[in-house]
C-alpha cells in the first residue's frame, strides 16, 4: 500500500476556499438531513402506512451504522486518492453525484427494502464527500484562521435545515418523488460550484510497501486508530466531542417532553417544537460565527470549547427542571448558543491535534463517528432513564455529560506560540 504526501500542490485563497466549503457542505447537509427528519416518513406513509414507525426506525437505524462506517472509510479513501483533479474535490463531486442518483432511487422505490438500500447507498457517498470537505481545513487553512473557517462552515448545518424545511413547506403540492429529486439536484449543483471554487492538485506518492510488510499487529491497529499513548490529545478530543454530543442529543426527545411534561396537545406540539428549534438555530448561528472569529482573534481554542460545553450542560439542566415553557425556551437558547460555539472551534481544534496530516480525512472520520454515535446511543438508554426518574433524571444525566466534556478539554494542549505568530 502506498501513502500520500501531507500537502496538496495547490492551495485555494481563504475566502474562495471557505465559499467552496460552504456550498459543498450546504448541499450535503440539505440532502441528508431533510429526508431524515421529513421525507423518509412521507415515503413510508406512501408505501406502507400501517407500519410507518417501524419502517422508519429500521431504515434510520441501519442508516446510522452506514453513516459511521462511511465517515471513517470514506475519509481513508479520500486520503489515498492521488488523481490530478484532487483527492478532496474528486470525492466531493463523485460522492455528491452518486449520492444524488441514490436519493432519486429512494423517491422511486416501491418497497421498504429498496428505500433502505437506496438510502444507505446515498449515505455512503454523501458522507464520503462530507469527510473530504472537512479535511480541507487541515489541508489548506492556516491555523490562525481555522476558528473562523469552522465557525462559518458549522453555521450552515442548522441553516440548511431551516432552508430545507422552508423549501419543503412551499412545495406541499409536489409529490414526494419530486422533493427527493429537488434535493438531489441541489446537492449536485452545490458540489459543482464547490469544485469550481476550490483549487487542488494531485498529491505526491511515495512507496511504503517495505514498511507495510514489517508492520506488527499492534502497529496495524494503531494505523486504524491513532495510538492514544503516543497521541493522547487526539483521544481526549474524541472523548470531548462524544460527551458534548451526548448532551446535545437531548433534543431527540423534545416533542415527547413537551407532551408528557407540560401536557401539550399533540396538535400543538409541532408548532411549539418549530418555535423552539428557531430559537435554538438563531442562538447557534450567532455563537458559531462570533465564537470562531473570537477564537482566531485571541489565538485560543480550549477556553471556547470548555465554555461551550458548560453552556450546553446548563441548557440541558434547565430543561430537566423547567417549571414553565418560558424556561424551556431559555434553556433551548442557551443550549443552541453553547453548541454553536462548540462547533465553531471544534473543527479548528481537531485539525490542530490530528496525529498525521496524510490521514486527515480518516481521522476526521473518527471524530465524526464520535459525534454520530450519541444520536443512536441516547435513544437506546432514554426509556430506562425516563422510566426510572422521568425527564429530570434523563436531562440531568445528559447535563453531566456536558460538564464532563468541558473537563476532558483540559489535557489537550493549547495553540503554540508559533501558531499565534
């Protein structure tokens, strides 16, 4: 097996690179998140209305596993691509095109099995493309600008949800198939714009076959996951992201919380949940952009990540003991503010503590897994926690995860004086 050089031959001007990342990320987010929170449910209502909940749980559960695998292996493939079009641009474009074709397949499918097959295929290629986009930060962004880059890029995740949901609400008269087609088209157009804006050349190859033959089993294992004894900062970064995402996953049960804790009628929950989501998105948008810029200005990352995790914990804790809906809105806003600040600086922090530049996308994939596992783990343990102590215990435990996330930042070294110059 051969490895790749650690630097691309061509670098993109910062503003142009950021615009390319934003366009690419926006297309990928809107193509993966909107089907998950809306269109898949509509699709199952069309083909199997009697088993919508079971079908959705089955498909989204398998999709979650596929997402984890695609984030890791897609990143590793991107790292080892040496085509002249660029190792990141190749997979941004190819991943978006094949993902779009698969998304159209989801809309055309007539059975639950085929919906699941096409959806998983879409996730494989879309998340491979997303891993490639994320790796552009360590590839091409100077360390002193990474906070700004990650803040702006992170902001477009929630924005894509708002835009996507607004777009879907304006297309009520269109079929589910047409809506899937539209999202597929948007993802391809955004990928093309992204690849036009981003400049990237081939990377140099050097042969390591002899070294591979002499590699021990333990060395092979640490190639899959960086040795935590040799690169402890990376593992602390993984733990930090995992714990803060456990706390943020409290949002999964937001609607049920409103119905059971505050006895909100079912026909009013959707509107109230949309309002809390809007509050959270506004707070998240503000803190993600400002937090990233302030991190670059003061040349500090750890204080922002720690403070963000504490804000997330406070927001979740307020939900645990909220005596009224006013406190729910305040808690949701604080939670969104904290998570926005976290994602603003998190990508920059991760890019700095990566063990090996040539494995940037693969290691970013590991971090992505740490952020994705809680979305499956929390729903699995939630019934036991809610059954044992109601929502106060459920939210209380997740708030503790936020505090532990803040503590896990401590062993990670801060930016060096050289990076501040």
